[in-house]
C-alpha cells in the first residue's frame, strides 16, 4: 500500500508509546544483566511508574 509521509500520531498516542518504551527499558535493565530475575514485575513497574509518570504529565 501507499504510505502518507505527512501522517503523524496524535500527541496522546506518542505519549502512550513513550510510556510503553520506558516501561520495557526498565524491565530489560532489571533482567538483562542476570538471567535469573532479581526484581519482580511489580517492583519494576512501581519504580518506573513513580519516576516517569509525573514527568510525562508535566509535558
């Protein structure tokens, strides 16, 4: 199909994607160095959530 070079995601979709990427980065950093998980998912998510969401809401 044809692609529209002028097509852009809405600001809310861009922010949602940024949040998803940051969450995945935290998960990778928590698990990549050691194949045995050292952090449970809840701890990683809470740490990321507390650090990132207030910053993103201020944008």
